[in-house]
C-alpha cells in the first residue's frame, strides 16, 4: 500500500451480528482472519454492480475482482470458488476532498457492509467517525510531507 492511501476492509453487517450478537466497537486481527465473513447468501453481485465509479481492471491474482488502480482508489474482492472471502478498499488521499469516498461509502452502505479499519475498529460507512479517521490520516500524512 502506498503512503498516500488509506486502506480498510468491508464485511457484511449480518456476519458481525451473527458472530458477536451486535456490531462490536472493534475486533482482533486474529478474529478478522479466522472468521469466514462472507457466505453464499451474501449478494455479492449487487455490490459489484454498485461499483460503477471505478473501472474494472486486472489483478495479479486471477481469483480477485479488481476495480480502480493500484496506485489510486481501488476495490479488491478476493474470491474463493466464486464466494467473496475478503473485500479490501484503498482510497487515494492525494485528491483534494477525496471525491470517490462518498461513492464508496454509499456502495458499502447500500450493500449492508461495515468497515473494518486498519486499527480493526468497526465503522458505519456513512458515519462521521469514519470520515474523521480518514481526515486524521490525511492530516498526519500532510504533516509528514510538510516536515520534510
């Protein structure tokens, strides 16, 4: 991941509720890696169709659906026998106002996906907390470059 990108994952809300009884504030990395978040009941096609704001691209892993650009905004959907096992999203923070963020958040929200950020915290896609975390990351990275 490039320094100028903010990365996070998306998992189905119902899988979190099934696993924990409610949406937890955070999970551990082991829990994230050990749980099968997607099953064949998740409507992956609907989510894929909602990604009309990023161009479909090729991924080095043929088992991954990829939208966008490695060095910019992108969504990678890793598949195992046609079933998603991970959705990873990266947002390019170099763009003023991060224009694709609203579109990604809307796709996630409409497809009942919850964000798992880099610190393994959970966030609603349209939440102020999620936007706040991204703005903090932008500020930290801008300060890094300013100090150089």
